[in-house]
C-alpha cells in the first residue's frame, strides 16, 4: 500500500513508478484524508509514504493524514518505507515523519529522497529551474529511482538514501518552524483578472479545496487555514493568472511532464 501526496507531479511520478514495480494499491492522501483513513493490509504487503518536502518537513496534509491513519490488522510487522522529493536537501523531514509514525506503532525503516525540479516559488530568491536544469534533474532522478526500486521490492530494511544537506537541524527546526508559522497561508494569493479565463482549474487541483472557483467565476481563496502553499493552483493555471503577492512576479511555472521534454543525445 502506497500513500502519496503530490502538488505539481514530481512525487506522483515516483509513486506511480513504484506502484508499477511492486503492484500494490496507490492511494492519494489528498483524497483519502476525507475518509476514515482505516485500512487492512494483505499478508506481506508493504506500507509506503511518498511526499514532497515543504519547509524541510513533511507537508501539513501528510502529517494530518498520519494522525488519522489506522489499520484493521497489526501493521507493525509489515515492511514500511518512505520516499520524499525536493528541489535540493530535505533536512530532517524523515525524522519528522518517523516521529509521527511512531505514534501509530510504525517506523519507516528504509528511507529515500530524490532531487527533482524546483516548484516552490513563495520566496523572493526561489524560482523554477531552467529547462536544462529541469531535464538534468529528471534524468538523474530516473536513474536514482531505478537504484532504489530493488530495496523496496526486496523489502530491505535499514537502507538510507537521503540528502539532508549541510544544516538539517537549522533548516527543519528553525527555518521549518518559521515556514509553518509565516509562509503556509493563502492570504497573498491573487488573480490577474484581465488574464484569468475563469476555467476553474485552480479550484479543481487544490488538494485541500481552499479555492472557490466554478467555471465562469473569478477564483477566490477561502482563508480557512487549510492552504498548504503547495502552489498547485499557481502552476496548473493555463494562462499564468495567479500570483502570490509580489513574490511570484516574473517567475515561471512547473508541472511534471516527462513526455514533453525535448530529447537530448
């Protein structure tokens, strides 16, 4: 059983690749969290978690899902693994994950991270990668995932293939706390009405249903405290009509489309 969350498609790609290799159910956390989050495991079934890193921590939605998670049979004896995606280092994201899992008598014994194209644009110095850098990251991630797959298939415990970075404690504890307190908010989001096509795509892709936007209606954010600042709405907008205050001015968009990349020899 693979639980995943993805905003712009990086993590979904990795989770789908793993699903095809181990042939176990793939469940979208953004959908599952609206149910009772209670599951039954088949004999020998793995438990996997795939998620992007938000502020050097697991996304708020993933942590809330784990708080609700339960199994109808004993899950502690099942092989548990985790994989996260990030534009660079992950800090102590896996330590945060395991602290949450331990409350459910689970522990991710093998952990992996993949460096993927950047999608966080909520700070002045952060933008999407150039096309060449995007291509390079995707190719490296593809090779890295091929190396990871045998460990998951064979249920090998104790395998750690993560990149924490140079200051994981500072990034996750200090900067991560500031990220949660000040940057996870929908208040700066706005729409360039002269550009917006009122297609409703932003509301459709929002994983926490924080946007009111039926077809023909100008989008508005609900300010209900559920926003993840995953920027799924920003990146999915077909006409680039969404801005995050002044912080996204003149910045690019990114979605995982492997088959649209230009070929290189």
